[in-house]
C-alpha cells in the first residue's frame, strides 16, 4: 500500500508510466544529473521523442518478453527501475534475473529501459 508519494507517481498499468514520468519531471530541476525519468524522457531512439520510464506493470510485461525484446543486461543484479513509487523514498524495480518486484531506495543506481506507448 502506498502511504505517501513524493511526486504522485503511484499509477500502475498500461500508459501509467507516461503519467508517472510527467509527474516526476515536473518536480525535478531543469537538467538533473541523475534521474531515471529524465534519462528516459531525453531518449530519442528511432527518431521518436515520446519515451518514458515504464510503470511497474509495463516493466513486468517487458520482463515477461525479455527474451523476445532483448538487449537487457545479463549482469547481476539486473535491476530495472519502474516509474511507480512505493512511497516518498522508494520506488518499485524488477530484478530481471528472477522477476522479483521490489520497493527500493530512489537514491540507488539501477538500469532503466525507456518505452513508448504499448
């Protein structure tokens, strides 16, 4: 259960990552040095500029299709951030080796995977 969110980025489901990313970007400095949301929003892959940090649900879909989608790290621990906040200090991530969904400290460095609308 989410008790308090720093950015109101608590949505989960398809398209929720886009909403969550927008909430996070609205509260960050113009060019943050370290931000998963900012990194995804700045990505220009394929000539598109509408990338965002996936919600926990969207990230889990990627985990389920990781062998088809490809290019995920195989380094351990292969932890990828979602945009879904757990509380003010933690957000959910998925450990891609085993599929565990965990709420962890926002200050930790983990991988990100930018997505566009599913």
